[in-house]
C-alpha cells in the first residue's frame, strides 16, 4: 500500500502548480520505491497513471496537441526506473544502493530525454554545440529532479528503517 500512496503523491506533485521549481516532483523517488516493493505485473498501474497524467497536463494544462510519439522516451524511462528499483533495491536496500538509484534515475532521464529533444526536434541545431546547448538548458531541471528524487527516495526507504530502529530501541528494557 505505501508504494501506491507514494505514486498518488508523485502524480499530485506533477499536477499541483509549482512555478520556479522546474521538475521538482516525487516521480523519480516514487518509481524507484514502487519498483523495489511491488511485482513486475503491478508496474503497469503506475505506468498507465503517469501516461494519463502526461496526457492531461499536455492537453488541459499546457493546451498543446497530444502527440504520443513525443512521450515514448519518457514512458520508457518510467518503466526503466521501476526496473532499476527492482534490480537495485528489491532484495537488499542499503544507503549506498538508494543513493545510487537516486543518482542513476535522474541522470539517465537527463541524458536520454535531452538527447531525444535535440535529435527529434528543431529547437537546437543538430551539431555538437547544439547538443551541448540542449544539455546546458536542462541543468536546472536536472538539479531539481536530482534533489527531489533524493529526498523522496531517502524518505521512502529511510523512514521505515528509522521507525523499526526506534521501535526496537523502545522494546529493549533498560538495565536499572
């Protein structure tokens, strides 16, 4: 149940207006957690929910025509981050593994999505300097994605550990 609640929070973090906080959402951390805690067959639910969110934001919030081809990279990334959580964090969850997931998720999105923007669009010239300009323009988004993913993943994986440790400390009778 916590994985689904975190998914709802992630979707809401995209839908609630947050100008100036470009790409500061709970999506990356929620997908890592979902992948680590739920089965493969359940991964279709967050994928479908986030696809619907992409559609709603594009059509109703930004008032653009929806072209599904423009989202294939993003949708593949959603699944890839859940797979990363499953591979990296399902059987063994450590600080180092959570930190690795929190860095690998946003970094992979930054690299792949901005390459797709450069290669598939006309915003930047199809030269090496155009590619570098595309990546440079995306740094504020990457920074916020990295921070938000680290916070959400850190809380999602860390709070249960902290609660267990505090509960265990209380259960040990004091030696008086």
